[in-house]
């Protein structure tokens, strides 16, 4: 009989902000909520009351909240939350002005610096004043081509304090990849560093930025943050200024523009591996409220926490992490390779900085286990209370690895949502047990369900992950989509008035969620739908396999499963290893899951945020062109899948 990997103690439950929120609701509204399922159901049945009470509990800073909570509440898209509210996103993140640390930055090269909440406020004030003097106004775009350094946070906060819109790409994007994104939204200001460091290499950004600015004629001002050099040579960038020269150091206060709840905050981008990226516009109020719910209630973050997430500034987890400032916690930033100069570098930092909430990707945890790293045996992780994982489904084995080799007493939260909602549909819960392979719960206020192809709700069955009610962090629009058709087609074409997210999953008997992969990557051999994550979980049990990718290949009027594997150095795929891989899959799934063909490859293509790209590989195998290779971290890997003799008809 299955037992949970972790169950919070009674004392721990009682100390959580979520439990306190429940008691507050019970007291104020004369309710009798006794458990998380009770609370979730109440939040769905009383959606307006839930989001209004959350606003109050989280202490949202606003000029006005308004009386009406939801307008056009039966429409998706179309519902409008807090239609009378006026607020500023940055004001909420800068509510703390004391000397406690707000941001600690650690670099791969060993550098470390720290900013207090007061110092962070002062630096944002100086930059915001200068941006106003530059003529930046609400609705303008400021873009960042930046590593994960404090100045990126400062630039975002200064931008959004004015009501301008922030958009960001990681500096490891190629010029075309950046132009495909920023070229659509036409930023007036471009922030960059002179370069960044990754895996021991010092990589200049100056030539890239010159190319980007040359292709985007809207850029009026380039602001350069020194990173590789104290005084970098920026003469190749027309009209550029160093950050310190641009900032208005006489400014003492920030004028926070009070704007509507749905005023645009961020433009974020779809992965763009099958075409030009979609520009997804997120509103300030919805992003703030959803993040506060997830950070305060689901992750139990408060002023005494030190919160770290390994992310680039082009991944939505950076935006999610940044809102942590609104809780008053200390953000710990890291830029560089998570395995340089050694595999324990992030755990060295976790011990040194006393990190309490450690966020990462499923891929990183799997790689740690394969590398034999056991932080719990080598590091003092007494401060650590939660590990968060996203980017792809976390396997049962990785769940067990965390509790065995990192720490037995912590909340392991596999979380899932996406850039589309800049937040989560399913995530952690500090008062619930953790079951191997499961996301602990559906998010509060998120009417998540699983539908079959006909739109019927599924109980403990696999199907399409949907949301049947409006929620505040739904994007407000796509950029350059005047009639809203592209936006509608992306999420609402499959089921009328229902958000279809594009994930293939199930809701478990425990009330948790399992994500089996992306719906568009689901395999269909013999008409049976199989999530790719079901296969990856089994394959990566095989010691010789570092990572894998599978696709469905049209074959003799059906579809056959093709599995690609990247093996440990020095190992060659032979018949014995193929048999062991197939036997492992067959023993733990069904015969339908067993690949017809197993092929060894030297590398597996992935996006810059680390997600493997099944659709792009399928296109190459089928002889089609991949439209946007600039979205990939290693586009050269795609060529490994072209014209493979094992896949010839």
C-alpha cells in the first residue's frame, strides 16, 4: 500500500500562513473549513469572495480596491477582475523599506553582493526618475537582455513603477531569437550587461546588443550594466550609457503610477519552436494577486525566508520569484551554470545563505541524482523547508531522491502552470502530505478539471487539463492581436468558454495532479493516448541513460513510438541495453508504451529554459523545417535527428 513520502506535523501545519488564512475565514465568515479540500472547494464555489479575501489577507497596496470584484464573470475570455481598482505592481514589491536584506546575488565566479530593502528602493527611485526624464510613460515597453543580477530586478521595478511594461530575454538567446520577440513589441529602452559568465566562460553581449538595436528601430536608449568589466567599452553601441551615468541619483522617492487592475505589466513569449513566438500580455493586478496567493499560502513564504529559484530572466519563474519581494523575504539570485565549477555549487550556496525555499527544475534534480550528488549528507540544510520543481513532470524517482538524499523533512512541491498564466494551475500545499509523482493540489481559486475529448469531466482518468472558471492571472491579450482571434484560438477553441491549457494529466484519488506531458506531444499508437512523461519516467531508471525524448512517427497507417536516448559517456547502445530499456518500460507500464525503435543520440535539443522539444524533433524526423531554431539553447542538436537510417520507411 502506498504511503506518503512526507506528512507535515501538527505543529508545522498550525504555523503555516495557509492554516492562519483558514482560521481567519472561519472566524470572519462563520465558516467551518477543516481541510485543504474544503478550502479549495469554497474558493471555487465562492470565487469572488475568495479573491477579495485574499486581497485583504495579503495586504495588497492600492489607491482603491473598488466594490465590484468580477465583471462579466461568466465569460472566458471577457471576465474582468476588480474593475474599479487602482494600484501599482512595483509599489507592492517595494513596500518594505528597512535594512533587512532584500536581495543577495551570488555569481558562478564566486562574487557576492547584497542589497537591503532600503537600498533596493533607493536604486529603483534613481532609475525610475531617469526613465521618466527619458519620456517613458505608462504603456511604453522597456526590455531587458540581462542575466539574473539585481540590476534586472531594479530595471523591472523602475519600469513598472511608471506603468511602463517590462519584457525580458535571456542573454544566451541569439540575435534572431531576440528580434523575433522584442521586434514585435518595439521597446523604447533596452537594458543589458556587457556580458555574462557561464560554465567558466566570459561571454560578451556587446556585439549581440549592437545587432539587436540595429534590427529594432524603436530603441531610443541602451543602458549598460557593467558585469564583466568595471568600465566596459560601449562605443560600439550608439547612444548607450552606463547605468550609473543614466540614473538620477538625486531622486529620493518613487512616484508610483496608480493604474487599473488589468493595466499591462509584462509581455512574455511562448517558446517559439514551431513559429514566431506569441507575445502574451499579463496584467499587473492579476499577476500580483495570483503570485501572492502562491507564495504566501501555497509556499508559506514570509519575512524570515530566504527564497531562491534557479532561473534565467527569460523564464516565467524569474517573474514569479521576483514577486517574492512583496512578502518581505530575501531573494537569493544566482547566475551561471548550476554545475560549475562543481556539481554542488547551488547547495554550497544554500548552506552558506541559509536558503529556506529552494526552487529548481525537474531536469536539474534528475541530473543531480545521476551525478551521485547527495547534498543532505554533505551540507548543513537545517534552514531548508521546501524544494520546488517545475519545467517538466518530476518523476517518482526524483521525489524519492529528494527525500532520501537532500532532506527527509521538507515540503517537495512539484508545480505546473506556465508562461501563459505566469503562475500555476497545480502546486504545493504546506498542510498536505506529499505523494510520489503527484503535485499536491489544485491551486486555490483555480477550477481545474480534466476533460475527455467531448468535454466531459474525468474522475481519476487521463485527459486535457482545463480551467472551467475565470481567474485573475489569465492573460489580458496577445500583442498585435486586435480582434482577439489568436488569443481565443490558443486557449478557448477546443472547449467553449473553457480554458484548455494544453497539458495531458489526471486528478488523483488524493486530490493531487499528475501531468503526463504536453497534449500536442501525446503519443497515439493503436489509438491509445500515452503521455511522454510516462515513458521518460521508466527510461531514466536505467543507469546508462542520462536523458531521453520520444515521439510518435507515422508508420504503416498507424503511429509507432520512437525513443531517443542520450547515454553516459563511453557507453554505446547495443541490443542488450535496448532490451533492458524496453523491458523496464513494459514491466512498469503497458506494451503500448514500449518503443518500436530506440536510437542513441549525442544530444537532445531543448529550449533555453531547459525543456526538451518533442515537436521540433518530430518535424525534423518527418523531413519538415523547424521555423524558429533561435528559441533553442542547442539548435545544432536537431541535425542529429535528420535522415536517421533507423527511421527510414
